[in-house]
């Protein structure tokens, strides 16, 4: 009995120390299957398109995540010669919100040298509007890929004019 109490105290101490330094402890719930697809335009000001986003991703029951992200620069209806691509490496679906992280694998034109492919990442959070309200989107980054510790949803200050389909979570 004494050993069990000692071990439980050690587990609690490790969890408290991890939380104090910002390390997320894994949870069984985070491995629940989930998926999403989004396709639409980020509008920093309602009605003004700056970025076209197409992404889809899945998280299997074992926690593995797959999917792809592509964003094209836009100035209203004019497509700009800039695109960013990357794989989805972290995915969280909670209610009407999806949040995911993608490392920047390549850009068009090639702005990222091959040795730096996947060195920086961006987090995207999209919230599906309800009751006639618009969808919203937010971005965090780019930051060093290792700086992301999970993909809990971030703020969504911009209108996202497009389709949002969420499964699971």
C-alpha cells in the first residue's frame, strides 16, 4: 500500500512539473478519430479576400494524423503568384472548431530553401458559423515547427468565406 501511494505521488509530481513548464500530457481523448475539410477565403476585412485556403485532414483512433494544406495569395478575385503547401501534423476538432498545424513544406515561388523545408509551421483554427453567422479563421505563425506543443484552438478574428466540414472530435 505504501508503494502505491508513493508511485501515485510521483505521477502527480511529474504531471504538475510538466504543466509548470508547459508540456502537454497526452490524453486518451486526443486520440479520438476526427476529420475535416475546409475550402474558402480568409477575409481580414469583411468582403476583402487576402488568402484562399484548401485543407483536409484526418486523425485515426491510434492518434496518427494525415492531410494536406494549401494556401494561395489573393487580392480579391485576383490570384497572386504565391502558394504555401504542407502536411497536416496535428489536428483537433472540438464542437464547431477545427485547429491544425502544418509545417511549411514548400512555397511557390520557392522561398524556402530545401534544407529548411518543414522547419517552420503555421497553426490554423477555423470555427464554423452557426445560426446564419459567418465562419471565422485565425493563424498563428510561422514559428519554428518545434515551438508548437499540440494544436489547441487559437483565436479566429477573421471571416472565412467558404465551406467547413467537421467530423468527430
